[in-house]
């Protein structure tokens, strides 16, 4: 469910902010190491059914997917059939990443030597996608993505 922030003097019809974009900030914060350095540089959330964007491209750390990329990712996760990723890689933001592995039919890891790594994890209704820039620790990003996915699961999402 999106976050809605109201001020006391604002009527319900005058919503100040309603967005999933704050989840990008939360995910990035979850990837910080002991020194406070975040290891995720971009992220997004899409719907499991059809790949509709939940986060917007307005966020400065938004990972942008075109419609076709989002639909393909959604279809693979929804059907729990990752053979397309295995054969052709994972396309995100106009770049092709080499498929590394799938875990429990809900986590996909991919890498491109010159660009970094991708972590994709499904909840009941969404797919969280995060990017780790080359030289940063994707293990930290995997943990951050998992925190968001488990939180959504706890909300039955």
C-alpha cells in the first residue's frame, strides 16, 4: 500500500504525497555497510501481474525499465519460468545482464561486467529490482531487496 502523508489541516481529498518512491530510499538505506556506505545505486518496484511500475522515474535513484522489459520480467516471475533469462539474459534500463542464478523461484541474480549486478526478488504482488554499481557489494544489496520483499509479504502484498 502506498504511503500517504497528511498534515492535520489537510482534508483527505488534498493528499500531499502518495508514492511508492520512498521504498527506493528505504531499500538503499538497507544496503549500507558498517561505514555507512550504501551499495545500491538504483532501484524500482513493478507489479508481479503485468509489470506495471509502482515507483516513478521522478526519483533520482530510479532504475528505469521500458514497458517490454517490465512485462518480460513480470511474466518470468509470475510463471516461475526463468529459461528466457537463462538463454538471453535479463534486460533492464536498455542493458542486457548475464543471468547468474535463480533462488527458490523468487530471487534472480544477474551481472554485467562493465555495469554491475542486478538483484530481483518477488513478493506476492510485486517485484523489487535493485542495481549494484561495479565495485560495490551486491551481497548488501541482496539483503536490502530481501528486507523490502519480506515487508511487502508481511502486508500480504
